[in-house]
C-alpha cells in the first residue's frame, strides 16, 4: 500500500468557515429522512450553501463539511477531536468485524496500521497482481458473445475471488467462494440498513431479511475461522495475505497478533475489499459503455501497450488513459460516498465550536460534484487536468479513499485490482448498455449502480 501523502499538520487559517443551517427539517426527524431516503439529492441541494452546513438528525445535531479545506482539518489537523466511536455506521460495522483496523482508533489504530502495513509491501504486490489478472481472465473466458451479463454480479465475483485467493493462496473450493459471494452482499447491505435506522428491536424481529443477515454473518465468521485455521495448519511457505498476517508483530512488544485480532482483520479485509472494488469496476464499465468514444481510445491504448499479453503491475504506469478513466469514475461515483465522525469534548472546526456528540459528515460524492471544485462536475471527462483527480492536501476536492491517519490502507491494492481486471477484460470484450434499462445510483453502505445489465460483445482480435 502507499502511505498517506505528506501534508503539513498546521493549524487552519484564522478565517472562520461560513456556517448555514440546512433547510427542510421535519418535526422529530430533522434531516434524517432526507439522508435515509434521498441522500444524493439532499447532498446536491446543500452544495454551495456554506463551508459547514448544520443539520438535525432527530435530537442530535449534525454538520456536513462542504469545503476541502475543512475536510483536511477534520481528517488530518484535528482528527483526534473527531472519533468513529458512537457513530451508527461504525458501531454497526464493529458488531460485524470487531475491533479491526477499520474500526479501531487512537494508539490501537496506529499500532494495528503499523503491524499490517507489511501485508501490502510492494514486493508482495507482484504476487497479488498475478492472481488478480488470472481471476479476471477466467471470468471473462466464461462469457459468450451476445450474452446479457449482470455486470454488478460479475464484478462482485471477480473482486471476491481475487481477494480470497490473495488471502489464501491455496485455491478455495468452489462452494466456499460461492458462500463468500453469496453472503458478503447480504452482510454489507445489512450493515447499511442498521446504520441508517439504528433501532435494535426492529432488526431483531424474525423477518426474512433479518434472518438472512444473521445467517450471512454466521457463515462468514465460520469461513474466516476455516481460512485462518487452514493456513495455521499448512506449513508450506506462501506469499499470501494470511501468511503475512500470521507473521505480523506488534512493533512495541514484538508479540504476534492475537487470535481475535487476526479474525477481525480478515473480516475487515473481506468486507471492505470486495464491495467497494466491485462497485468501482461496475461503474467504470457502465461509463465506458455510455461513452463509446472513450472506450475506443482506451482499447487502442491497451492494444498498443500490451499487445496480446496479459497485463502486469509493471505495465500500469504506461496506461495513462486507463488510470484517468478509473480516477474520473472515482470522482463521479466514490464507493465511500458519505463518512461520519462524532465530536469529542472541546472539538472545533473551521473556527466554530462543535457540540460534544454531534455527528460530522464529509461526503466525497458532494465534494466531487461541487461546481466550485470541478468544472462540469456531472460530466464524465477523463481528460481533466491531473490536479482535479489527485489528492495533495487542503486545496484538493478529490479524496475517494479518505485522508489522514484513517486513510484506507488498501487503496493501492484495490486500485491495482481494478486496473488489472479492466486491462484484462477490455481488449477482449466491449460491454454495451441495455437501452431499455436506466441506471440509478444506490447510496447505501456504498454507492453502487445496483443491477447493471450489459450486453457482452466480443472484440475483433
């Protein structure tokens, strides 16, 4: 993985951020209804209102951070004043994955991050890259010319299969992979629903949906236990993620990670590393299908740079248009579209005091779609200036993977998988949108296209 870019931990400018109250609060609910049932439209309506927009979420105050300078202050400069603890999203995730890297904070988070960083060392990425390419080749070889594909499901299979093989290099039985691809979406959707409506008794009712969630969580935990036990009992040296995880040591004590932490970290990797990668792959193919001119240019680049050989990690720096296409897709449809924090005692932001316990949200989706930050924000344009599609600090409204100490540790792993899968599939297949189907973004746990039917058309070799 690449580390967080170096950014000065200086205090923000003295100028207080502008502050406005969001209109349309409902009695008792406040703005919770808009965030739950029409979140993207609601976020769009708040663009340009102020640097900081005050919300009401039932009885709890909330704030939407609307300016990249303030997001930098939230995530980098004052990150210790804003915690994950107490947020419905992170508390729901914690129930599922325990206290892994994605949910831990403070010194515990720092120790875990340092212990896990070697898992994603560049020398390991070559091994992972070969797996990623092989999985995409296998899946693409199963398609037929003229076949109507459920692209969202196909990309989920590719993302899940590649991640599990990187975790456990001894190939898993097909039924285990099938269980993962079946149960992960159910668990992920359940997390979103429980976070959006944190009413415990409601989710304890014996409905079909609640029973499916409980079964999915139970089966995933059992599979993770099976994976970890299998690797412990196999003495064969292996370059996979699980071997690296079992070899990880606490930098202060020199002790290996506990059984529970290893279990939690594997659950975190499965949950975070599959859904977001699959969503990004599906959105990219959707945008290429809707823009055949860009698709043709990209196919020309891939054939020129790769010829007939499968892509490797070393090829990626030469695939400039591919990188820009993926970055522009991340700008338009960042999978992690809204992320909450909670204010601790004495928290301040943009010169304003934030009440203890208030929810503070930043939305990559809102920042990426703000006209003041990105000209023609709703247009797919992979030829935008490079500065629009990179994060370098306070002045840049592009942060699909977050920033600061909690920036996603797996961003380079995920991007490598997306680039290699696309570079494998696209020289052989063009995926055409179905004219009768309208894609509508689904903003829940992740921002996904939902069902995505596309027609597979084999390219001339």
